[in-house]
C-alpha cells in the first residue's frame, strides 16, 4: 500500500497543515523552542495522541486500542531529515536495548512511525470532530 511509504514527519506536516497552515508554520519555526499538539478523544479507547517538539527533538505518544500505547522519539537534523531514535510499546522497549544494534532500534521505531503516519492521514485526524479536543501550545 502506498501509505506505508509515509514517515511520521509526512503525517505531522499533513496533520498540522490541514488543521491550520499557521500551526505547521509554528512547528517549523525553530524560534519557538517548544511546540505541543494534542488530540484527545472523549472515548480514549479509540484514539489519542500528542506531538511535542523541544528544539530539534520530537516525541510522539499514542494511545490506540489496536496498537496499544506507544512513545517514540526522533531527532530533526539541520537538513530537515528526521532520525528515529527509539520507541516504547506499553512501557517496554520495541526491541531489547542491550543486545540489538542501534540501527535495528532506529528501524523498528521508523516502521511504527510509518504505520502511525498512515493511520493519522487515513483517519483525517485534523478534521473537526465533536468528540475530540485538540490543544496547541508553543513558546
């Protein structure tokens, strides 16, 4: 499927632009040292997530019934490329940290990012929804 080629950066840019183009501009503006975007469903069993950028470090957390709870981190390089750092699923590392090479951890975190990216875009999480609360802060 085509959406499997997406990366989490693609989904975040799409999400923020469709929510409000100024929101994407605020995220990309590195003069804002911190940026937070959260979507909380009234029925958290279905879907909740947040993105938090602090300078060039991006964390995204999900709570999706089908996918369980995830916590993933990426670095944004000066050239704009996102480097997956690591991830947790239900509080446990996606892969054992002590016996798997760093490249494998990055690959595993990137694979989840692609799956999460596809679900964000396919479900149009930026669309108005009376059952969801979106909060946005940056400074």
